[in-house]
C-alpha cells in the first residue's frame, strides 16, 4: 500500500490539503489521520465528492470559468508546473484551455475530476468511484 500514490492511499484523488476550516463529508477523523498535510477520506467516492465540490465552489465563490481558471487555483504556480497541468487536463478531457465546464453537469464534472485525479496520481481514475462521489453531493 505504501507504493501507491499519496492521493490513492488517502482516498483523496485531488490531493486536497488539510484545512481546519473545512469538515468534509466522509473525512477521516483527526485522531485517525496519518497524513498531516493532506485530507484523508473513508473511501474514494468521498474523496471524489470533495474534489467535485471544491471545483463547484471555485466557480461559485471565486468566479472560475475556464479549465485554465480552475487549474490555476487548484495547482498554483508556486507548487506546480501549472501550464503543464492545464495542458494535461485539457488533453485528457479533449477540450481547449478556454473550455467552460458546467459545474452542475454530472458527465462534465466526472470527466474533469478524472483528469485531475490522473494528473495528481499518475494512474487512471475509476469512473465508478467518481460517479459514486457525484451521487454523494
């Protein structure tokens, strides 16, 4: 299990950082967490739920519209090669960087979450887990 990517081990496919400000549905209790830097979830669907909810909040609270807007916020330049990240997500989704995803559309958001998960973890996402995460919203 240690050889798995951190996001897979933590059932946190988006590698969402720990925050005392947010109590996620399905989050592992603080007393049981093994990773001090990143959130840990009970299962992958809850991790995908958090990933999708965060993207929806980026739209609602921060005005993100294009894939580039979302990824610039998700994977900031001071921590990531953001332009390569944007390119990878757009290639996986088969859309341009200016594409404006509908954050309320299940198919679109499941594809967006799958692309982010694959960039974060280096392995293809399991669509059944992502769709189950959507159903938890």
